[in-house]
């Protein structure tokens, strides 16, 4: 079976697996304890924070460790909303955001906040002009993802961040960076971002570990009450082995980003070009994120094509992994103006740096074979 679902999760680096096992075996102390075991664990935690901060170009004190991007996104959005609600209760986001942002905003709307969800164009983009036009006197937060997890569309974060801060410096800017880091260059300072979310398992690290960049001086309402861990932003004993593993994955993914992106871009272009030659398919992704190709088979349920490819030895996905088991059309594709048939037949192919040219050759062959099989079946039914 060939795995082409790296946007959902990734196989950990061997170095990460080895490191996690070693830390679990040798450094099991609680980093808050004052004895040697605790001090050793705390040193590892501090070093992990420094590694992640260096990779992101920020200060170690601005890194808050979490259990993953869903927690990071919730802490960023709800933490800002509850901390700064005296300033206002208006939030601006985009209609194609990940469920962990979309649903967090819906929860806040139920609590009396007002959320403006900006529409995107047919390509899935939102502009800086749109964002700034949506800002009101009571706006406290803008939350926009770097790379769309379903279609691979890349938002113009630099333009948005610069325009936002020039015109509305008090409005906070959060970036969900999960699908971008390790695939595209990241410039948190250049984007003028106040908050930035990351998840380890999307970049060949462990599941259950993530981080939130919180700009120095920014306060957040803590969603987890208890001890004073993570500067009081996130109570609970830190999972030292996974966080050490994450820091290694962040470093390796950052170091290999340019080379990996070059290889994946070539594979993306090859697969996208093949999709365009198959009459039954419609390409939804563009030449943006190097690791994602997304297309629709209008009139064909996405899971039918997915399982046909699986029978041929290839694992791909439909919607984002968080939504793939829902028997509903893709919210993302509907927001991009696709009809229900197109939104119900979406397939995402996502690459990793372990793939080879032969893997891509075999994938293209399998895709053509799968569509031919399904087209033949449809003709027989008619």
C-alpha cells in the first residue's frame, strides 16, 4: 500500500521515534519537580522550546506547548476572545478554515460573540482588502490559515498582516500554520502575526504534541486551569518525550523544507497535469502548496473513488481527516462555489518527502485505472 495522505498525518522520522523512546526510558521526571529527575526533564523541555523558537524565528518565551493544533487554535481564538472581550466581541475569519477554527468561532457565537466569516473566490483566496473592510470598532481578532488543509490554497498572509497592522494595530492576528510549516517558508514576524499554531504530527513528529506562538506581552484567557505550567497559559504536566520529539521534527522539517518542497512541487505538477487530461475529473487545487493535489469527480461519491484507489494499493483522502467520515459535501468546496456534485466528489492526494518518482508513476497509472473502472461501471448501470 502506497500512502498519499500526508496532509492528514505523517510517518514520524526514525530519529524522532528513537528520541521519544529514549526520553521515556531515561527522563521520566516531572519537569516541575525540584529534584534531579525533575531538573533533567525541565532542561529537556527548555531545550525543546529553544529549538522550536529558533526554527520559527521567535523567542523561546513566546512558545507555548500544547497537545496539538486543535488545542492551539482553540487557545488562540477563545483565549483572545475571553481575555479581550471588554474591547469588543467581533471576530473575523474565513469560510474555508479548518474545523478547529470554524467550530471554535461557532461556539463563541453561541456565547454572544459576533463572527464575520469572509467568502473566498473560486480559487479559495481571500484578500487583504476584504479583511480590512470587515474590521469594525469592536473587532478584536482576525484568524486566517496559511495553507488550506483540503485544497492546498495559500492565503496572502504578508499582505493581510501588514495591511491589518498598519490600519488596525490593536486587532490581533492569528495564523493556523499547520499545513504550511516544512512545505513553504514561514515568516511569523514578517506576517505581523500575534499567534501562530503548529502540530507535530503534520511534519513527521508525534501525535499529541503541538505549540502556539504567543507574541511577547500578549495575554490569553487560560482554557485549562490548574498549575502554572507554560507561563500559566496551559496548566498540566508537560509531555516531555513527545515535546522533545516534536522539537526534533520541527528542526528537521525546517532544515529540509526547501529541498523537500522542490521535489514535491514536481510531483504535484505531474499529478495535476494528469488530472487535467482525465475528462471525468475537475482540478480544485493550484500551483501553491507543494504537497497537495485536490480534484473532484462530479457525480461520483468521493469514498467510492477512494476505496477503488485503495483496492489498487493507494491510500488517499476525501475531505480533511477531521471531516472525512461525515457524509456531507465539502464545506470548503461549497465555499469556493463548487456545486453539490463537485463538493461531494472531492479527493485529496498529499505527498511526503519519502515518495519517489516511481511512486508517482504508479499513482498516476492507478488513478487512470480507477476512473476507467468507475466509468465502465456507470455505463453498465445506464
